């Protein structure tokens, strides 16, 4: 699953704008950036599970298109607003996705506020 997730994250990042130079350490992210990062990772996980027919994931609204767009916009915004390049943003997204996947109940706790953020985004 980690390989598939990494491939999904990197594929989505290919459409992001040209990277800015990357710092040695990840910058401190604002609450808005942290929320976007968490939700982008959550949407990627749920969309992947939905495409595999996972019954738990299917209880959420379809996230293939809207979730992907949210993911791409969030990644592009992080590249624009931080000194991270695509690889740096991909690492942050992969770390967050791994945390959500491994921590008991983390994904289910993240989804309600993330779905509200998705609605508020207008996507």
C-alpha cells in the first residue's frame, strides 16, 4: 500500500507548478497549511480505497475527482507558500498519509472536518 500511495502522491504532484528551492528542514506550517496537508493525504487514502471497492471508504462521498483536485491545489499552494519543492511536499504528504493509515482511527477522525473543508473550497 505504501508503494501505491507514494505513486499516487507523486503522480498528483506532477501537475503542480515548478518547484521553489528546498530548505534543509521542513518549514513550520500554518494551521491552514497543516489542515490542507492532512486533508489532501486523507482524500488520497480514501479515494484509493474507494477505487479498490473498500466498503469503509465507500461510506464517504466519492473523492476521485474532487479529492484529487483538492490534493493538487494543496500541493501547489504548499510549493508556492513554503520553500519546499515537489519532493519536499511529496515527503510531507506521504508522512501524513502514513500517520493517518497507521494511527488507529486517525483517518475516520480526520474525514468529517476534511469534508467540510472540501465543501468550503468550492470544489
